[in-house]
């Protein structure tokens, strides 16, 4: 049976995600703003949740219908065969996002959707499921755009960026999925050293080690949403997990280095790397960026400095961005450098001309990944 999916991701990462899907053998796909559409069976659902590094969620589309009134919403949702996915003993939650539609209140749309679902289950089974917004057995996603409603199931449950290793975090950490995307966009293929001179809680070096060791990110998680569904195929899932585990390399052949001025950040990064089971693959060190000593070139160096979102921060950050430029010029010759920032004014203080600029979004913040060739 052919099923239809939509893998969500950060804006600007859609093409990277599409390449990941093609690498998994999924050829029929459609790149859209905010994600990629594709089709397959339940095994495809399991495999993409397990292996994709840059997807935030995998949504499975159940129905699409015109919707401009509360009654048309209720009727369209109720027509879905909910007993295939939900029993009275399970819990559910409904997420809603809408735009340019006759109905304008997302909370009301979510409530009406919930009513239609529980009414359908009660009429068929004699009792109804409860709502649990924090940790539901089934998470329903309603997308209403220009009076057209798409109802999907969130197959992932907890967002896929939450791998499970980052229990300790520094201030404003980079999402794991975005860190993985930065590595892909940098072209780093685990054949040369990777250096993160401002590693914070260690997300970029840890994601690099997971990539280099061919460890599927889903192997680190406790659970996915689809595992609570009535039709969950445990044997197929065990088979896919076993195959993924067999691919993992115990060692890697290139240095991955995380460096930070904060001793506390380095301690957090080391703890996170141990939880990700890559503690032996990443070298963490504490010190000033001006004393950075990367391995011999060639290599890739990836900076993720603060953006200066708070008032009064920009002045002191101008000095930091100038130091980043000095480090690139004096200590990283022969490297390819990348700077990820949400502040293009500050990026000017690097004092080097970027050879490539890639637009990405870190949550709501429009950012740039700037490439510098350090001859």
C-alpha cells in the first residue's frame, strides 16, 4: 500500500534533505518550502525516521479536502478511518498551523479536529481516547492553507533533532538537525579534519562524528511515534535497526576537534559526546580562539559565533568577529572555512570576502552560511 509522507526541515535545508532521501533510494520526491514530499510503505516511514539527519519530523498524510467552515472541517476529519491508528485506550493531541483561510483561530481548529476524531472512535468502539498534549500516543497534524485542509500523523513523536545525547546544553545551542545540514553544505565528507573553534555544547563535532562513523541518528533515541500505533511491525523495525547497527564504524580516520574558551562548555560537550557514544572520536580542548592550532591542511573549519541578539552585545562581538578573521588568515591557511551567522553586519568585521553565501533559517532567524577559501 502506497503511503504519502512529508519530511519537514529548516528553511534552506530542503535540498540537503532531498539528497538524503535519494541516498536512501527514494527517487519520487518533491521539494517544497519547509520540507520534501515522498511516498513509500510503512518500512519507508521507519527507515527515514531512523536514518535522516536533517529532517525535523516525518508526517504521514491521511487526507486532503476543501475546508472553509467548522462543519466542513469536522466532516472531513471524521471521514478518516481513525480506528486504524487509534484505540480508546490511547491518548492523542492535535497540532494546527493555518494561513490565508476563512478559519483564523488555530486553537479552535485543533479542538474541532479533536472532537471529530473522538466522536468517530466513540461511535465505533463505545468509548473515547483521552487528550495528552505533552506525551500523546498519537499526534495529529492539521495544516490549513487557503481553505484547503491536510490532515497528517506525526510519525516521529518527539522532533527528530532531539537525538537524546544533548541532556546538557550551553546558551542558545544549535539544533542537531541544523548542525548536520551545515556539515553537508560545507562538503565535509570525513576525509579531512573538521574543526569547530567555538563548539559550545559540542553539537557540530558530535554530529560530524556520527556522520563519519556512519551511525544513524535514530539509533540514539528511545522511541518514535509510530511505535505506539496499533499496526506497528516490531519485526520489520528490529530488522532495520539491526542493519543500521551493522553499518556503524567503531573508529574513524580523521581528527574531529571541538574548541571553546569556556571550560564549562567543553565539559558539557565531552559529556554529550559520551552519551552519543563518540567520546573517543572527538578531541575537545579549552582555550582562547587566538591560540587555535588546527591539524595540517587541508581541512574544514566551521565557526558558529553568537549573533548579538541582545541589546548592547554587538559592540563586543565586532571584536570577536575580527578575531575570527585574524585566526582564519594566520592559523588556517589551506583550510576551507565556513561561518554561520544571523548577523551580516557583524560578518563584515571578519575582513575576508566570502566565495559563497547560503541562506538558512535558525528557527525564525534568517542566517547565512559564508564560505571562505583560505589559500
